[in-house]
């Protein structure tokens, strides 16, 4: 009888050791999973930031190109208007004067 009780106590101690080892292993695995998830999150965030910066850079370059083209077009039109003004200002002034005085 004493032998059976000793075996039960030994089996109980062995079961507790196995349970304790399993709990420690589970905690270790959970910690590893947390570390891997954090590393993956960091990697994904870095990639997302890189893609955002890349797209922002491309959009900025495109906008700068459009602004430059618009400024060039503006300068061209301003030059055309200035040239037309210099060429026709006297006749425009005469025409305006005649319209004002009714001739």
C-alpha cells in the first residue's frame, strides 16, 4: 500500500513537472510570437512609410512639373500681351478718346 501511495505521489510530482514545463514552453512560445509580431509590424510600417514617401515624392515632382509648365505658359501669354500693348497702345488710346468724346 505504501508503495502505491509513493507511486501516486511520484506520478503526481511528474505530472506537475510536465505541466510546469508545458506552461513555461507556452509562455516562451507566446513571447516569441509577440516578438515576431512586433518585428513584422516594424517591417510593414517601414515598408509602408517607404511607399508613402516614394509616392509623395513622385506626386511632388509631377506637381512641380505642372507648376513649371503653367508658369512658362503664363510668361508666354504675358509677353504676348505686353507686345500687343506696346504695338497698339497709341491706337487704343486714340480709339478710347474718340469713343469718350463721341467721334
